[in-house]
């Protein structure tokens, strides 16, 4: 069984950082020295192996002759490859590839690939740790080793991303969103769409501040704690990023702002362009993050719990698959009035030269449960996401979350 040079290197690098994650977990659990050493040892060995192979792969891509120590011995190897006896030159007996140190120097001095001194020092440091483990099973200063390996990954991405390109990006598998974004920029450069770049950066901040792990692009995550869901909704807004909101009753909000969450989990969304406040009892969020290198918007679906009507004589009506209560929101004191009389007076005032009510906005409260709305960034594309506001196919957030995950697996 054979594996290509790049697949071999990427596989070892991936496994090395999986082992490092295992070490960090053991450290947090206050595991014994032996367990921690085993995980950190496996991490160093795998990372160093992966890096060595990727350096040799990069040399081969520049000029395969640079991969070998003694060029004079290559004539027979080339002949054997032409005859089909071997597939790669390094399979020929007696042919040796360059050392790790030599591969660094050849890439830098012959191929003209820039490497800063700090990166070179870390390359040599990780190699020294590997040698220490191999020859004496010793790895001193474990916290320093782990800390440097974490930073080393960023340096590797910055170096190999543009050098190897798309194979390096795709070879990383599922990575955290911040690393996926860094890799995408390393391979393709800054995103052409400035708003998409700002959106991804804001999402990275939101994920980190809310301690949300294992979220990449594309991916979908589910939040069932209303307070945590609201914190995310609050943090995704701002700067040049403007969200719009499509609601289950077919309303389109234009510019939408998340305003507040009450102690009993009633969330308020202000549809600025149509001067309307929407309210519902927030139950859960389903957040879909699309591929990074396109113009598609994240999609944020909100689900609600049932609510009782407000007021002594409420104005309640059945709409398309949902139950709504209409009222008014007075501008001066931000008070809400849900009585039928106030709603009817508001309708009369709409075309009147002498309105009876003070300046106000329409207020609409969703009383029924299930999917209520989705938010998207107005400056980005969102396709036919409104079709997913279906309370028959996706009666609960778990069903929509599972549907997105199935779609991501197919991709």
C-alpha cells in the first residue's frame, strides 16, 4: 500500500495536532505525567514527521532533482521510472533524499522561498525535541513545548498555505473557523468581498467569546439556551454588517436590529425600515456558516415557544401557519399596548390628518411556537433560505440542524 508524499505529510501533521488536543485535555483533567508525556510525545513526533515530508514535497514541486543528495546517481533511477519499474525516484535502491536541514536550506537558498528567522528557529526547535524523544525519551518543559506547538501551527499555515496552495488547505480537514479563515487567506489572498471578510472576523470573535468549539466553514451549530442565543445575536451586529430578517408570516424587515431580551426570554427585533417591532419567546438558534471564499451570508434561524396573548381585549389573528397578536409601541416611552382598541386606532390614524395616538410603531408578537424567522446579511447572498421557514418539515430546531448537517456531509 502506498500513499503520496503530500498525503503522508498532511496526515502526520493533522494527527500531530489531534495528539496535542488530547494533551491539553489531559492537562486540564490533571492527568499523570505518563499520560501527558505520551500525548505530547506523539504530538511532537507526528508534527515533525509531517513538516519534514511537506518540506520535501515542496522541494519536489519546485524541482524534483533538489530532493536528492547525490544527483549523479539519478540516471538509473530516471531510466527505471521510464520503464515503469518504479513510480517515484526515491523508490530506487541507493537513492537518498536530503536531510531536513538541507531541505530548509535548499528551499531558502536555491528556490528563493522566504523564511523568517523565528520560523527557522522553531523548525529546528521542534526537530530537536523529536531527537530528544527518539534518543532519550526526554521532553523537558512540557508547557513551553505545548505553547510553542500551538503558535507553530500558525507559522506553518502562513508558510505552506501559499507555497503548496489548495492541496494544503483541503488536506487540513475540518478546522476551527479562525484557522479555516487564516488558511483561506494564505492560499487565495484577502477576500474580494470586504463585507464577507468582516462577517467571518465577527463570527470568529463571537465563537471565541462564547467558548463555542469545533465550528468551521461550512458548518451549522445549535444553541438551545435563550440567554446564550441572545448574547450571540447581540454580538453579530454592528460595524458595516447590516442584517435583514425574513419572518414566518412572509414579512421582510429590511434592516433588522436585535433590541432586547426580557427576563422571561421575550426577544424584540426592530425592523427599522418598516417601523415595526417583532416579539416572540426565544427558544433556540440554528446558525449556518457557509464556505468562506464566496459571497454567501451566514443564516441565523430563530425558533420560538408558545406565548399567551397580552391585554384584556387582545387583537389576535391567524396568519400563514402562525398565530399573531398586533399592538402598538409608543416611541416616547417605548411602552407596548396590546389591546384591540389601540390597534384599531393605529389603523385609523394611518391616513388621518389628526392622529389620536402619539408617534408609534406597529408591534407584532408571535404567539405560536416553531420557526419564526431567519436573519441574513443584507449585502451578501442568501439564496432560497426562506423555504426553510417550514413548520411542517422543521417543527423544531433539532430537525433543521440535522438537515444542514446532512447537506454538509453531501458537500
